[in-house]
C-alpha cells in the first residue's frame, strides 16, 4: 500500500528521531510512503520505509529501488552501503516500525478534534468497520482502515490517511501479545470504542482470558464512549472495573438483560433476512439485515449502537441495514468446480471463528453434502488433545460429511474424528494439492477454513478454476476471415468487442486474443478477473472488460488495467470506495443495463439514482453501456426486441446528459442487429 503524505524528508527525520545522511537537496520531496518494494508507482516522489520482519528484510531492496529511481529511504540499517546510493536521502532510525508509528502519532495529533471510532476484539472488527462505512458514508467524509490493516504496521498506515476533509475516522486494532495495544492506542486515540466478540484467537499470547480482555481495554483509556455486549459476563465485569479507573468513559451496553441500554427483545429469522427488535430509552426500535447467521447479527447490533451514540437514529438510516452486503474477506461465496459451492474463510482459524463459519455453512441449503477443508489451529491456548476434541465436537454437531485435515497436529489427532465416514489427513497444503483428485468434489458445499500460514488461497484457486477437457482444432485463418466479414457488414465507426471468456471457449485465450488484437479488434471481454490477468501476462494490450467481479478482485482489476462491468448499486458503491481509498480517478467502467432479459443490470427506473451517483464523482468514467436483446424469428418477439432497444437508447441518453460526453453503446446479441436494421450501435459484441 502506498500512502499519500505531506511531509518533507527533513520533517520526517525530525518527527521520527532519525539522522538524515547522504542528503540530496535536489531530490523530489516525498508525496508517498511505501513499505512494499513491488508496488511503487512514483519512485522519485516516494519515501520507502525499510521494515524488518521475521520473514523479510526490506533493507535488501534499497539498492534495487535506488536503481529504479527511489531517492528517499528510512532504515534501521546503520551499515547501509553509501557508495551504491550516492544521491539518496537516507534517514537512519533505531527501529523502522517505531519510526513509522511515531510519524503516525504526530499525524494523528494534528487532527486532535476528529471523532475517531476504534474497534477491537477477536472477531468481527473488519466487518463492523466496513458496515459502519456503508451505513454512514452518505453523511460523513470517512477515513478508515484499508482491508484489515489492524497490526503494528497496518494501524500507522491507516492513520496516515487522515486529511483535513475527513469528519469521521474508523480504525480497527488487533493484538496478539501484551504491550501491543499501548502503542496502537497512542496512534489511533479513539473517542468512541467498540469491543466486538472476544474469542480464542491469540489466547496463547496471554496468561488467561482476563489478561487478554484487560489488554484490549487499554485501547479505550482516553475514549468517551464504549460499546459492548453485556451478555458476556466476564467481559462485562472487566469493563466495569475498567470504568472505575476511567471516569470520563460512558458505557453503552447491549444484550438481553433489563439493565442494558439497548435491550434485545426478539430476533426473528426467515430464509434470507433477520429482524432484530429492541428497547432503547423505553421505546421500541428495530432493524432488518439481509443475513441470518449469529456473527452477522452481533456485528450489526454493534453498528446499531454506534448510530445511537452518534445520534443517528432516524428511520432512514435504520433502513440502510437492509442493504448491507457481505465483506469478501470473510465467508466469501464462490462457484466451484463440478457444481460445487465454495465458502472461503481462509483468513484465520480458531475455535470461535470455526463455530461462526460452521453456523454460516448450516444456513446454506443448495447442497446436501458438506465438506470441510481445515488446517491446524495455531493459536488456541489449549493442549492439542483438548483442542481437537472440541473441534471434533463442533464438526459432529454440524454434521460434516467429509473432512480434509491439513497440518501436523490435526493429523496426529485424527482418531478424534472417527465419526466422519470420509476423512483424509495431510501434513501440509502442498501434500493435499499433490494428492487431491478434483473429481471427488461434486454437487456439494465446501467450507475452506485455514490459518494464514497454510496459504489456503491455493486450494481455493484450484477448486474455483474452470476446467475444460474439450480439445479443439482451431483454424486461425477462418477466425480472421470471419472477423473481416463482420467488419464489412458494419459501419467503419462501429467498434468490435470480442468475447474471449473461458479461455476463448476452450480454444486458447491468449492465442485467440493475440490474433484478434493483430487484426484490429477494439475490445476483449472475459468473464472473470483472473482470465484478464492471464491475458495481460501474455502481453495483450487491448482494453479488456470483465463481466463478473466482486470487491476481492478490485486489486487485480486496477493493477492489470482491466475494465469492470458495473451491474448494481452495491458494486458501484464498493468500487468507487476502493478507488477513493486508493486515489483512483476517472477509472474506466462499463454500465450494464437490464431492458427485460434480467441478466443483471440497472433497470430503467434506476436511471435517476444512477445518473446522480455517476455525475457527482470523479472516481469513474463511463466508457460504454450495453444490454442483452432477445432474438427470435417470431414477429412478436421482434417487436419486443425493438422495444428493448428503445429502452436502452433512452437509458443511455439520460446517462450522457449528466456526464456531458458520449460513450460507446453496444448490444450482446449480433443476430438481433442483423435482423433489425433499425438497430445501429457504436459497438457490437461477437
């Protein structure tokens, strides 16, 4: 991540307590701060913080970055080779992470009056943060932690994003050892605190649960408000003791008991949503969320309490809960091979999050078969025998049909899972991948649950990928001939967008794309971002539109100059928020319009709201709009097709009116165009 900053190299040296050597007064003042040598876009205006971790010494990259144009460095290496970096400004500090934190503390103190929401706990931090942003974005200029940046390094990077336009901040903080929260508290200085679910994560770093709760509460020692669930008696007791030492702190409790400020009265679930009713100040209040699992309910109530603290308790804002959408980082839904559904929760692994994930799995009714791919739990504070006895009880309770256990500890305790008929154990992810037979996964739901060191994203990738076994003999000359014939039938000004999804329907994606590019196709279209990434790796430079994306793919989209198809308000808001967070500007997008085929897209009635959004931002630029048309030899169907076309033209005209520029229009059905001569578009899709 590159962070925009406004400090000179001399100021950075003074703030961090470092000594600046090899001073180059002609070097460009840094505008960006980076920790990742792979993601430096503007080397001449970047200051690189060389961070040492147990797995990586970024100091090894200083010389190579210097050769690429970076001239400003912060390092704790006193013996850096000055001969290899003669024109660099190098700030030498005792500890680079501490220097980064000192810079963040300084920056936070400049915005002393900024209301800051600080979130900590074992589970739910990122989801609460993102949901609060969804709920409050219309009313505040919010700065928040990117993704799950809640560590000793992630927190300072988050806080350095504060600017004078912000009137609300939302940051999360995570710890695994005593003493860590003191540092994060000084950086974030929350005025409003939220304590989310306290689970087993990082238990082994503390003497007991009481110590862990106490360490997390340090985060709120300067806060004015603290939101927490009082149903957890151990947490409630520690908070009351904490309050006695911090008299300025006002507690906002919620739960089922009468003495809570927000008393939960009923939780009514149906197939896809849940209505929560409560009492607040002796009046009945309620929200409805589009989720039914217990974790989402708890996270939503924490957000609800925050709205009361901010005095944002109108019916209008409560209605926004019904539009909350899931955060892709956790419990992510994907389509898998052989008609499987994949729930990807490979972000962390502990007993609490396992219970939550299994609860979520039970909500899914698409398939009767349930498979769990599960790694060792690395941080539990329990002896292995006791730990895997508890894991086995959870799996038995949730009726897991097939288990793949990965890790040395779970393999040593496989006898605990005797009740599962199909079970397989591997000591490593590599061992699993080497021996995995994909054909055994079919018509079932697969929960992938693993600790980060096991790199379960490799497993997710294999199970998500589309496998094509059809072998084709492709005549490239015929392909070129067909392309030229289409061009002959089209106006010279009409552009051609060629569909190359699913590896060009099995015919070889980059080979077909290369031929199309050479023969002057104007666009390529793929179904998923990874297909576009592969084309970029193969050297394809044509514009590439991607039809199916979610928030987890935004990095791949932008880093590879791919152009997303936007088909919903939720996706539009999410992508604009990503661009805002990453300083994106005028990024090309394609708008999908639904004129009656109902293959996703904005309806005609959505145009006023859509036009308002895209006219009031500079993060995206509409490059094209398109729709699907029905096609038939039946005359009545032709009438329907023409009616759809007229709706499409009207929608495009409304968008162009507010944007004050023209964009391409195209239809995803060439047969309709050939049969209806009155349909003339700027672009066609083949």
